[in-house]
C-alpha cells in the first residue's frame, strides 16, 4: 500500500492509530495487572502498570501494525517463581488477548447501534465524508484491529501469548519439546514475520476469515 499509494497509506495509518494505542497499551497493561495480582511485583517495578503508551509501545511493533495490521508491544517481564501457583503465568498470557476481545466486544455496541440507524454504512478510510461517518470508521478499524490482536496472539507460536499459555500448561509433560521450541523461538518468530510481511496473499488468507467471522459474530 505504501509504495502503491502513499497518501492512502498515510490516511489508513491515521485511522489505525487510536485502535493501535488502545489495543496494545491495554493488552500489555492487562498482562502486568494480572501478574501483580498473582504475586509478582516485577511489572510494577518496571512501570508496566501504567497506561502511558510510551511505557508499552515498541517502535518496530507499532510500524508493523501500520504496515500489515498486526504487531506487538514491549513484552511484560514476569517472574513465575514469585507467583502463587505454577499455572498463574498462563493467566498472565491469556489476559492480553482476552482484553483485546473485550475491547472489540465493547466497540461492537456503538457500531451495531450506528449501523442499525443507517449511520456509517458507507464509511471508508477517507476524510471526505461526514464527521459522524469518520468517527464510525475510527471505531470500526479499532474493532477489527483488536479482533486480530486477540486471535493471533492466541496462536501457539512463539513469541505469541498462545505459546506462553500452552507452554505453561504442558511444559512439565513435554519438557524436551518445549526446550527445543524455546531454543529456536527467535527463528520461528522471524519466519512468522517474513510470511506476514513478504509472502503475497498470506495476510489476506489469514486475516480475511478472522474479519468475516468477527463481523458475523459481533456485528
């Protein structure tokens, strides 16, 4: 998009920014809050209980959201040994995607009301439309972005939350397997990014079913 139409890329990026900040900041703050609630004060000491975007946003992850509508924030550092139960890190991992789902569900309410009233039905990413349609477009973009952040963070692929969730639950049963995955986590994450960024059609193949299902279920 950037190389094809830079103006449209800039406009699309502007529409993404509110949802990006809302989704990534609350996602990481939820990780931090659950970790602290389960006894680990590491996120508090690192300043991650804050809602200040500068405490959470990662420059490369933010750029990735603007480019491919999927990205990441700074990971919250935790110490599982300080938590009350060995499965507490799984709760921490699940907190981020669950927060994105709750954000999407909350945003779906004004969208449903607007669409039922005939407002924003023709909205698209441009500022050459009535202000109320522009507002609806901001909400719609934030809705779909948070759905994507929730669904893809639940994939059991490192370094996503889904992998941390599964690893916490199954590591004792399959220690060799998870040790091998951990040792190659950076390579696996890099392959995931290459597929999303550079392989034609992968983003549409992966994202479009999520968009369609979210629209059917929540809108």
